[in-house]
C-alpha cells in the first residue's frame, strides 16, 4: 500500500475531478467525445504535476501506456467500422431485416435475441468490444433506431465481462492478488453477476415498450437468465474458463425453442406502440433490398462467429496462436510522494492472432469479396465505404485516445490509488464491501475493461483486507468483479465504439443516459447483495 500518498479530502476531491468532469462534459454539456476526453486528460495531467508531484517522465509513461491501451481498442473499432460500411453499402442489412421477418414478426424477441443473447455469446468467446461493434449495426439493420441500437448491447453484454473471453478477467485477477478461497470467491461472483444479467434483459424489454414490454418478454427473460446466470454460477464451481461461454452458447439454442412459441413468433400490438423502431418511411432513400436470401446476407457474420469459435474456443489452437505477443517497454517511474510504477518489458501485450480485430478484419474482407460476387455494389462503392470509414474512425480514435491517456496518467501519478484508499479509510467492513462494487464500476468506466479494473484495484483490496478486521477478500473481490462488469456499460470508450460503428456522431450523451440508469440500478442491487452476502458469510 502506498502509505506516502496524501489520502485527504483535498487530494481525494481533485483525484476524482477528471472522471466527474468527463461525465459532465459528455452527458450534461453534451460535448463530443474527442473534446471531452482530451479536456479530462489535460485536467488529470495538471493535477498529477501540481498536486501529486508527478514529474514529466511519470506523466510521459502514463501517456504512452494510454496510447497503447487505446490502440488495443481501436484494433476492434477500425475493422468493425469497415465491416459495417461494407455491409451497409451492399444493402445486405435490408435483406437481413426482411429475411428475419420471415422467421419471426416479434421484434421484442428479435431484439432480445441479438442485443442480449448474441451479444453475450460474442462476449463469451471474443470480448474486447466485439459485442457492441458487431451487434449495434445488426440491430440497426433490423430496424432499431441507432441510439437504442447502441444502448441495447452495452447493457445486454455487461454481465458477461468477468468470465467472458474465456474468463480472462478471472485469470488476471488471481494473478494480481493472492486469493486463498478461490471457490468461494467464484461462488459469490457468480451470484452477484446474475443480477446485472436479469436487470439487462428486463431493461431491454422496458426500452422496447415500458411495462408492456416487460410483461411480454418476462418469460423469455427468466428462461434465458436461468441459463445465463444460473449456468455461469454452476460452472464457476466446475470450470471457470468455460463458465460463461457454455451458458451463452446454450442460450442461443434456447432461442430456437422460444421462437417456436406463438408468443414470440407472431407480431403483437407492441410493434405499433414502441418508439425504438424506425418507421418504414424513415428508411434511407435509394436503398433497395437486394434479391438475396437471409443466409447469404448474413454470411460475413457467420464467418466471424465460426472464426471466433475455432480460433478462440479450441484450447490447443488458442494457446498456440496466443504465443505471438507484442508490447512496448516502459521504464520505472516515481512521484515525489514515492508512488512507484514498476518497469515493464512488455506492457499489456497484444496477441495479434487472437485479437478479435483480426477476425473482424477477415470478415470485412470476406464481406467485400462476397457481396461483390453477388453484384451488390455500384461502381463507386469502394470509395463510399472508405469515406464512411474515415469519417467515423477519426473521431473515435481521438476520443478513445483521450479517455485512455487520462486513465493511465491518473494511475501512474497515484490519483487512482488515492481514490480507492480514501474510500477504504472511511468505510467499516460491510460498507467497504458494498463500495467495492462502486470501485469496480469506476475502474471499468476509466479503462473500459473489467479485467483492467480488477488488475488495477484487486491488489489494493488485498491490502485493505489485511489491515481491516472482519473483512473477507472473497466478498470484496466478488463485489469488485461485478462492479467492473457493470461499469462496461458506461465506459466512454465502449460508448464511442458503439456510436462510431452506428454512425452516430455527436450523440454520445443520448447513449449515456439509459446506460447510466442501468448501471445505477444494477450497481445498487449488487452492492446491497454483496453486503447481504458479507453478513450471511
């Protein structure tokens, strides 16, 4: 624990200022992501230099690490944008929309299927933003308004972050802090993660048609949540690595059975009452539905799914491909308060052959070749595709770079540590367990990653547990992990990823409002449940 850091009201208040400022600029003032992100980064830099005694080399290391973390995310954003523009220009989204309508006229069921079940499946196998980048355009393709199309996968995939991507979050956590009672920690974590799962499903129904939507989708949500949350909880005690992937895959199969029920196959009056679907007259002029089948239109997404399952889901192939890693080196740095950042020979290495960006890029290349073979492009389509890519990629790149450099400067200068220690100093054990959820949310808000949030704060939790009687590490890590999952729904980097792939320039604040509501509801419920588990356990 960094005992020399000034854990007082002044330093705690200024340490949280960049985060509060970022949220205010994005949600209240409604400034763009690039402007908000770089103002928040500049604020964190000034605070680091003046109040946290961070020298230039310390700030430079934080800035460099932030750019590398941003690059990691942008490797998903850029090919996802390319896949979206390639599919959009071909008109395939219209074919997907009409083809799906032949199988089910019930749009609430279709939105749950894509935005909750398929998004969770993608998180289970690929992760790293892929569920948002892939599902948001698909929802737009079936007729969902763009803002809601981004909101839905953000809240639908959140629960799957901790044990998704073959449990990378859990693996990183046990490497960051020594946990003696791992089975108990996994049990508590599985219980708490079930909460954002069911809240996410119900909130999607609410977004569709308020209480009428909840009533219509309730049975489907309960069945899917039993598979998602219940299956993950059970499998954490058997095989944590597959505890999310297997239930997420089984839930896809459950969709087939549910779709045969009349309640989820036929159109209802809610399709006419909902305000999240585009009216037929709102469709872009000049966009004609190509004369191709649903399966032909959806082929690039089949390729993406199969690639992800084979390359990431088969242990031998995954482990072989993951051996190639690339990461920059950074020197050790220290602040005037003695806050040390260790040297890194290979910081946060990227495994290019298992990065979901590679599979998105392959799918985008396949999409262009495939749709061209089907004669779906005009003579100037290539130019239009790359213009759309450039128009959206520049803003997304600037915004995400600003967010992540702010985060790493706060970490290297000790601001993040002061935030966590300040909470610990004023919290008795039950309160600290509940607040660990909030710390997890803050960590994911900052880093856009459940894994990074846990790596950032788990060692601090371990130190607090050692110094505070009556505090259990399994309870705290479970609360931290569930909070980290929830925080992904409001992470600015994830929001920008979604708005970029949906072509929503300047509408980030409209996405933040419902995702913030989801995070508050889920966070309060998880914190309360974590406190209850503390007393029971």
